């Protein structure tokens, strides 16, 4: 059975972020240094104080959805944005965020075949 809970140190040294999924499993979790991603197309004025992360969700049926709960080492401001860099292209996936109320917890709703 896949693990639904993972922890990983940030690429920026700000602490540890925990990831928990309500279905399937989290695999391949790794911190990504922002300097390793392309500058072209990067959102202006957006900061990544905890760096970025890469992970996969496995064990879901095709077309299903999963909610990922991310707990950060410090509060994330109201209006935090969620960006994905895929194949060198920056994609605004902020619409996938749920809990985004200024505490240290953000939720992310991912659906197979959808955005993000």
C-alpha cells in the first residue's frame, strides 16, 4: 500500500513540509531549488520562501481526485499562489488551492487528467 503521508526538508532551509493525501499515495517527493528551474515565464513578484516540491500521486483510479494537505514550517499569507513548472513552462494552478487562510496549512485538490 502506498504511503499517504510524507515529510521533506525544504530546498531553502526554512524547515520541513509535511504532505498528506486523502487517497492514493505520495511517491517521489523531493525539494526543488528554484534556481534549477527556467527564468523565462516565471511569475513576477511571486516568492517561494520554502522552495518548490515535486511528487507523484499513485494508486488512484483514472479520473479520480485527491486532496493534498501541506503543512509548512511557518504561516503562508492569505492569497498564496500555487505555481507548477512543467516541461519548462510555468503554470498558474492557484485555482486548485482550498484552505488558504493565512495559517501554515494549504490544501491542494488534484484530479487525474486535470490542471496541475
